[in-house]
C-alpha cells in the first residue's frame, strides 16, 4: 500500500474529492429549497396531466399511433402521490437524502484523512501463525487455521 | 547450497506434492459433460485480457447516455431512456443475474469502473477505516443499505421521475468516485454501496462460484497469496478475499483478478446448486443469516406497495396525520414487513429448538440462509412482471433519446395469465430450493431426532412465505413507470 503523505498530488486529490462531495450537498440544498421543474411537477400533479395530454395528442394525430395508457391500478399514478412527502414533496425528500449523504461523506473523509494514520496495527491476526488476516476470513490463508471473527480460533486450541 | 541439501529440498517438494494427492499435480481437474464445458468457457472468459474492462467501458458509455437522458431527456417517464432502461429493463435483468452469475454486475458496474480509473490515476490508496470492520457496524450498514434501497424508490417515486433517477445515479457515482480517490480496492462496493449490499446477499444463492482448489495451492507451495495481494501488474481481489478459504459468494463479483494473478492455475469458476453454500459455512453469524429473512420481508414490501389493495389503503392512510407523509408511511411499512418475517422466523426457531433440544439462537444462525433462494426467486418473479409489462416502452425510449417525437406505447402484460403463471411457478421453484437447503442444513447439523419432524417448523415457514408471495402476485399490480 502506498504511504500517505501531504504533497501537491494528494492535496489535489483531496480537493477533487471534496468538490465532488460538495456537488452532492449543493444539489441537495438546491432541491430542498426550491421546487424544481421535473420533480416539481410531481407535487402538483402536472406530470399526470402532461402524460394524459401527450396520450391525447398521439391518439388525435392523423395516422398516429392510437396509444392509450390506463394505469393498471386506478389512482396509483402520479396524481395520488401529489402534495405528499417530506419537506416539499419528492423533490425535498431526495434533496434531504442528498444532504445526509453529503454530511456522511464529509465525515468519512475527515475520519479517513485525519483519524486513521498509516502504520496502524492490522485489524486482526491469525491466532496460530500471527500473520495479519481480514476479520471476515473463515481460515488463515498462510497456515490454514480455522478463524472466527477477529482472527480468533473457532474452538480454543488444545 | 550443497548438493545434499538441494536434493533434500527437492525431495521435500515432491513429498509435499504427493501428499496433496494425485489431483494436485497440475491445474484444477476438469469436470466432464455440459457443466464442465460451461465451466471451461467461463474460466476462459474470466482469464481473457479484455474482461471485465470491455464490459466496463460498454457500461460506462451506457451510463453516460443514461445520465444525460435523466437530466436533459424527455420528462415523460415512458419516453425517457433513463427511467425505462433503469427501472423496466435493467432492474429485472439484474435480479435474474443474481441467480445465474451472482454479483457479476459489480465487475462491470460503470460507477465501480469510474472509481477504479480515479484510483489508479490519482488515488491516495488509504486502507478502509477499521471502523468498517466492526461486526456490529457491518451488520448495521448492511441492514440500512437493504432497507434504504427499497424505501428510497417508493418515497421519491424515482421510477416515474427521470430527474430523481438522475440524482440517485449522481449520488452513487460521487460516492464511488470519492471512495476510489481516497481508499484502496473496492471500499465503496464492499462497505457502502446499497446496491452492492443487496447484490452480495442474493449472490449467495447463485448457481456459480469462483473458488481455488486448496490441493493445488498446497502442492504448489504457494505462500505469496497472489490471489489476494496480486502479482506484478495484476491486481489482487478487490473485495479482500482469498478464494482458497472463501466460503461465500457475498464478496465475489467474478471479476477474474484472482484467476489472472494466480501463477498455479488453482482457481476456477464452478457450477453449483443454488444455495449449496448455506450448508457448508463454518462461521455461523446470526446477523448474516437474519439478513436472508430480512430480504424476504423487503421483497414482500416491494411487491405489496404496487398492488391495488395497497393503493386503496394508502388513500385511507392519507387522512391520518402522520401516515400522510410518504417517508413515514413507507418507512413504517417496510419495517412492519421485515418484522413480520423475522417474528415468524423466531417462532419457527423456538419450535425447532424445542423439538431437537438445540439452542434456538444457534439454529437461527444456521437456518436463516435457507430462505434466501425463496426471496430471490420472488424478487425475480416480481421484476419479471414489470419487464413483461413494460418492454414495449423500449423503442419509444430509444427514439426519445435520439430526439425524435414518439407516442408512448401502451403498457400492460401481453398475456396476464402467462406471466402470473410464470411468477407463481418461480415461487414453487424457490420453495423447492429452500426445502432442499433446509434438508441439507439439517443433515449437516447432525441432529439426533427424526429429520422430517425436526424440520417441520422451518419447512412450514417456507410454505407460509411462499403462500404470501403467491397471494401478492395474484393481485392486480401497478406498472413501474406510470
């Protein structure tokens, strides 16, 4: 594994990571605070009206496809979903979730960069040969000893 | 080294190879017949230098079109490439792929590919935080991820909104990209991706597995663990696994890295009965087994919220103060479905423990997996219904992508009886696989009491779950993008 150190390249990488994460936060905030077209239509039921008018136009067009759409479940389509949801409807819900994701990713970035230092001891060691193992391995690949979570033996040796 | 010691070393090597058995001399033995042929071609594919990157580039191109269409395409979800391809085509095909090839989607996932490209270019390569290896956190993340991916689709109505579909795609892409920039290997796919969590659980029921032959590893006296660490410019397992000791498909995407890195030809792809790994796991952890039962509840939730009776119930719930909020209503419903599935499983485990004199806690850890095939085929059946209902939308979505005006095609199953029959037939197949898994787990537990009687609570529960799915599938169901 590459040793981590602060230099121009790692600073650039971290900056790109923060910019990407920030894009999620900004989009989330934008969605939360404003009813945007697209999802904004969903709250007003305009979406259903648009679909109905598209169907109507298609059926009226000379030689056009006589396509009609009837929801299998009456009332399940967008009209029923109108005016409900969290903090401004569906737009707000996805916005809120994106802000939560933003907060989680920022927290994780800070944790990974400043709390976890290189050279920390491995999470687990094989109880038999003392080599580093992953905690979810069922057996040590070096000596073949059976492992329980955390590198412990499945049954105490001896 | 003297001649004598060289001779001794050669003799020790030979003795080691002979002790490993005749099969160990050379590569993994080949199976005869159709299965063997399929395995050989599967191995060739995994060893091909273009695999999986050819698929990844193809999917990246597809992903660019999808994202463009989500943000700038037609607002009508029936004519939008992103909604039709994501929710009507890709989602059902993904469900089928779990059974046939496990979580192979992860090997060609465009978000994973983007993460890898960034990682190899400018990534910091830090180890995943030790926090992610805490057993309680792994279980909590898995549970949250599985519930979240079911809940978010309903609450945000992503399948009828191209823009919401786009925002979900963007969120996942940023998560994968940032993880690739900061961490090593596939940290996002393994620890954080909600879809990866769902895929990993269902991959345990798949009909293929990538495993190493320990005899070959032993005979070759391999100490480099190249399948894990990689060799020269060939990377090791992105999921931190060692095929020689791996007992589950949960963290295997069949990406082929281990096959390419192994210098001893010890690793191969094998066909197997779906669900065979449930009886062979030596590490019985209750949280892993309970996830399978949680999957039953989540799949039932996904089917229930698209039925006609649910639409009527939802109208009534809208009049109540708290349940008029979709996030709370769907959150409460998914938790209720999962709680019922877990509660029934708990009762069956208590009954089984009483009949056999075993600890109910240990039995829950052992038998939970058996319900996974049933959950998977129910998931496939439900999504196949949507595929049959909506495949006629694909030409319109393609025309919409090309900017041509098109009228939306009519949705609806061409033959309702046929696809409902298929769904119910799949449930019967799933029930049979679950019954077989229960029998295998019973046999491996070596209990003293008569087997049919002891297995009755678990078998009865499987029948109950199957009956519930059949009832759900027999109800009229809404289509996905209208």
